[in-house]
């Protein structure tokens, strides 16, 4: 587990959000694009129309591969509340005096 400053945590979170959103857009574009582009073709694969097979099965494969790539190259394991919670308590923010 990495120990990051608050600024580094913020930058890492933004990097992870952007990469995840990009993967989502790629998967959605694949699914919608091939669903509409291959709709009129009368080819069957395993009893399913070509558009269904390519858009749905392809979407699943791309999503799984994308998540594996994100986990290996983008996401970082760090404690989200470590430094910020210490500062918050020192400033008198969280107290159990009710």
C-alpha cells in the first residue's frame, strides 16, 4: 500500500476516474455502434444474430480486458483517509462530545 500526500491522492483519484470513464465510453460506443451497424445482416453465430453476438459478447470481452488493464497500469492501492483524517481531528473537526 502506498502512502501518498493529499495532493497525490487527489491526482491519483482523478487519473482513475478519467481512465474508468474512458473505458466506459469505449465499451458503450462498441455496444451501441455494432448493435446498429450490424442490425440488417442476416448472419447467425451460435443461433444468435451477428449484431447481438458482436455487440454483447464483444462488449463483455472488452470490458473485462479493460478492467484488467486499469488494475495493472492505472489503479494504485492507497489509504484514502490516512492523512486527511489526522488533520481533521487535529483541527477539532470530529468530536464525540454530543
